């Protein structure tokens, strides 16, 4: 997680979201898109971890943050799955951020009721 900035200053920690194997490295490499690492802790690209997801998203370990499907919710972070809304409640994909964001489905009137 360090690089040799100059011979007089010695080694310095790589900045956040960058890594280096150390040794005679003169610079640090960026972590892949949407991944990060704490300053000075990245010694290989594998040290770069997915950044926390926003609310309404879940973490897919292969592709990163993804929107929750319709009628599901998530508080974000590093959760790997979304939670279904309570039966009868709906929410658009990616907007389910809490139980309160799941709204009761409005009944539809199809006009087919007939009195016999």
C-alpha cells in the first residue's frame, strides 16, 4: 500500500482507492470502477472492495451495486439481497429504501361489476 515518491522522502501511503505492491513502485494504481480501499491498505487489486450501495440497491459480488427489483426494498450498504415489500404494497424498482417506501396498491376498478 505504499510507493516511493522520492529517495529523500522515503515511502508514502497510497491514497484512498489506490493500491501498490510496494518495493520500487513509483506510483499507485487505481482500484477498479466503484471499488475502493483505505489509504495505505491496498497491496494488490484484490484488496479493492465494492463500495457500499445506496438505499434501494443490493450488492452483486460480480457486478457491484444493482437496483432492487420492483416491490422490493433495501437499506443499502453491503447487503446482498433485497427484502420483499409487505403483501399488497408496491414500490418501483430501485426506489424501495425502507418499509415506508412500499405503498399500498390502489384497487383498480375495471367496471366489470354487474348486479344480477
